[in-house]
């Protein structure tokens, strides 16, 4: 899965997204002041930063004023939000894998708080958006 760096004024975050459109959506939902650039596999795909979001999405065939695209891609958006990691991703993944399932939320919270240098808690915001997406998916599945 492609990996992206979140371009923001505070901490180093990476996340995984199916494609540049999903990367753009999660970045813009967090803040239109942020941007994303593909880092693995190395590529040159990037999103806007600060300005040009509507034009960028439109150039890729997505109308931001039509919620249909977001609904159709909600699963991929939730997965991208869930993949946000601050700091060294390999170290984080090794720690997460070594942690019992029941203790993982505490591990994630501790990791985030120890690595974060900014009061802007992007990781917490991403996890909150992921939870909201999952609730919407459950509501859709329930009819």
C-alpha cells in the first residue's frame, strides 16, 4: 500500500492510503493547511497544501460538493485514518505487534503522547475521524 508523509508544521506523521485521492481526502479532512506526499514506494504524487484543493480534486474527477464519492470510499478513508503513525513507523509497528490486543489502545495513546512535540494532536484527530467513519459504515450496513 502506498505510504505518505503528512506535511504539517509540527510532528512527523506517516500514513497509508490506497491511492492519492484517499490520501488527499484524509489530509484535507484533518486540515486544508496540510499536504501529503508519497514516500513509499518512492513517487512524486502529492496533494495541494493550503490552497487549490477543490481544483485538485476536480482535476481528478471528484466533486467535493457531492457526498457520493466519500460514501463510496468510506472504508478506504477509515483505513487511512487508522494508519496514522507519529515518528518511526517500523519501531511503532514492532511495539504494536508485541502488545496484547487488549493493551493496544493504551500503547497507541502512550506512543502518541511520548512522540508528540506539539499541542496539535494530529494522531488523536485521525483516530477520532477513523471512529466516525466506522460508525457511518455500521449505520449504512444496518440499513
